[in-house]
């Protein structure tokens, strides 16, 4: 957040820098970056909020988003978070939403064009695909970990039952031995 605010402050009104009012660019940077802190509580909502903030701020300052390193990284981070979602429907909808945001930003960029949109879409799609594959592997690892815990609990239960059965067998034999000894007396 600090680096993003510093980047906007240093680059405001420079060539290819943000052209909006400084106060707006600072607030827009905060609106883009702060939802990422809520990603654990809102795994789908936080990246969508980042996308909405990016799209809305591009209408006021068309240079803020495509020229800023931090805002671009925030967009990539949002798509990576969406790609790691377990619900494939939400993940795919998130990718389509991200491509739509890319189209809005490319349209609002005074120096942008179709080439910028295509390049950005490819980069974001690659990031989403990698995140989707990694997220699937994390999900598979979590399932394997749950199976291992379940197998361990079942093994412990079987061992406890075996010990209980062995104790019952020993108790029966001891009872027979004591009963035989008493009857001999």
C-alpha cells in the first residue's frame, strides 16, 4: 500500500503518469489495494472489489491503471486469488470478469488499443490458469491429508478394539482357570 501510494505521488502529472487529481489517485490506489487484505474472509468478493475499483477509477484517470506497477500487480493478484477458488463456476466467472475489466481499462486508456487489451488478457489468463492448477493441487493435497487423518483414526480405533478383545479373552481364560482351581479345591 505504501509503495503504491508513493508510486502515484511521485509519478503524478509526469509523462505517462497518472493525470487525475492527486487526491483521487491516492484514494483510487487505496480502493484497489485494501480489499486484498480481506481475501481470506471474502475469497470471491475481495478480488471482485479490486476489479470494480480498477474499472471505476479508469473512468476518471485513464493513465492510473495501465501505467502503475502496483495497480497492475493488484489486478494480477486478484485474478490469481480468483483462480485458486475451489468452485470452478466462480473461478471461471472471475476470469471472464477480469477480462471484462481489462477491456474497460484498455478502452479508457488514452494511449491504449486492441494490442494492449490482447496482451493484458493473455497475461491475466496465464496467471489465472497457473493459479487454477496450483489451487487444484492444494485442494487435492488437502483431500489426501483428510484421508490420512481418517485412516489414522480408523487404525487407532481398530487397535483399541483389538486390545479390548484381547483383554476380554484373557479375562475369560483367567475366569476358567480360577473356576477350575476352586472346583478342584
